[in-house]
């Protein structure tokens, strides 16, 4: 983290892009002084029934970046998503930048390589990505300094990225009325998730939090921005001083009644490859569908 904790943190410009099919928010995070930016959690459109991808959503992001004459430094994946395919390789090809994810990605790869028959040549060291972020690492987006918080529990490789006064928390937290991420995926753990959330809640109250998903609880309009203070006071799962024991009990009971995400099978095997779709022995893009393995 920056050494001067008394100074007002810089305020990056944050623009959100919604993928309605997966209720995912992607972000362009811009340093207004240099015109450099990072793209967080971009989505590749996927018609599962037809087995077809498209870049409509990613192209909206690319059009925005070009219209502002921005230069892309980073394509940041907060974790290996289980509900959408990553568009990071496509955007890197047309816009530049480096694809980065948390350095515990190897744990996720080792967990799922057998499930998805990745084969003996599949590397489980994260080398498919351009950069592996370590816990507490600092990096730059133009003149902005970002730093990472390792926040596992939903998955082993979840990272929160704090850039100026903004924190990008992936699935770890939802809006206060939505609560928190599930912790029942392979490698997930409710107690670990609670501990990770405390790291986020230790940030200054005025820190802006940008979430990855919102489902409009109670029929309200979709939202994507909140604050640390609002989460501490009002989050239905961890706010108001909720204890670790109560959280574990709640999360375990709640997760037991949840079904698998609709796109978990294509998403995990693509995203653990840094967004590259695997290929069959003839070189064609193809997915593996494991039976009774998840």
C-alpha cells in the first residue's frame, strides 16, 4: 500500500459495462491524468445452446476505450469466474495490455484440470497469464498506484484490487442487500471468506466498492457501486458486527440450497486458461462436459 496513509487517495474514473445475460459488471478504470486504463473482468458473449461465442459486449468496451483515446495497461481478472467466459484475450489482441490474475491460480488449475480432462501437458503454474499478482503487490495504471489484497474463500485465487479510492472485489461481496459470495465451490471455504471480507472492511469507510454481480434483490434496479462504510453497516451477511461463527453457519446453510451456475462448465475450463478456449485433437475449439463431477 502507499506509505502516506494520511493523503487523500487519487480518484480514478470508473465506467461500468453490464453483461445482462450473466448479470456481470465489467469496468474500465482510468487514470485521468495520463489517459491510461485497466479493464476489469470483461465478458465474452456465449450462446451455450448453440455453442457460439461473440464479442458484442467486449466490442462495447473497446469502442469506449478507443473513443476516449485510452491506452490499456492491464486486463485484470479478479478470479476464475464460474458464470461467464473471459474476453481478456480478445481485448488484449485488439487493444493491448497484460492479462493478470492472483498468483494462487495454480490451485484452481490443479483442482479442475482432471475434472475437465485438460491432459498431462496442461500447465498448472498460471503461465497462461501474462502476470500473476502477489498479495500486497503494487502496480501502476498510468500515474495511479494499485495494490492487491488476497481475498480467498469464494475461490482460492480471488483478489481484491484497490486502485486509488476504488476497490474491485469480484464476487467476494455483493451490494449490501445482496450479501456475499457463495463458498461451496471446490477450494472455497466460508470461514476463509469471512476473514477475507474483514480485509476489505478494514479499508477506509469512504472507499468505493465496485462489485462483479448484482441480481436486483426485491426487484430493485441493478446497482454496482457501494462503499466500505455501507457494507459495514448494512451488508445482510457481514454487516453490523456479524460473527465468524454466525457467518459460517449462514453461508453453509444457504450454499447447500444453491444450484450450480448455468455456465460453470464452459466458464471454468476457459477461464483457468486465461480466457483461451481449449481445442480438440483436430485443432478445433471444443469444450469438455464432465458428468457427475461437479
